[in-house]
């Protein structure tokens, strides 16, 4: 039986996929933000460097579990691949902004849940 998708994983399904140029990782040379669930899946990102630490031998080593921003890059008319790759029908500006708003809302919810868990004292957890 397939594992139930999280709301962020359901957003991934709304992003058109495409094949990238072999050996290209231009989209990985950027500051990448992860939602807490994405960070847990791939180990996060070192914000002191621009190149994603998950690039190994010129390839994404976490491609199946990559973050939302990694998936949407090149799939949108406002974030096109600089080499001309992309889906047959890229996301429009409006579709992109709608997905980004939803992603940021979900990310904030997860961050608040994480803070709330960290703020609990042992006596509160027992109740």
C-alpha cells in the first residue's frame, strides 16, 4: 500500500516535470529553502554556501526527495531553465505564485509546529 502523501508532496504533483540537460546543476547553485519535512527527508542545506551540498559528481543525489523550489525551477515561465529545457506547458505566472503561496503557508505551519514541540516542557507532554 502506498504511503499517504503530505500536503507539500501533493503540491509536487501540480508541478509539471521535464528532463534536464545531462550534467547540468545550474538550479542547484542558489540559496535553497526547505520546509521542515523536506529538510528531514534530505538533510537540509548549508546556507553558508551557494551550491547545494546534495550535488554529487554533477548530479542531484536526492533527486527523488528534492525540495519544492528544486522542482519548480525550470517548470515555470517566471523561473525558466537558462538552457531552454522545461515542460511542454510551463506553469503560468499566476499558477506559480499560487503554488508558492501555498508552499509558504504549509512551510510556516510546519515551522510553527516544530517551535511548539520544542517549547513543550516534560510536564506538558505527560498531560
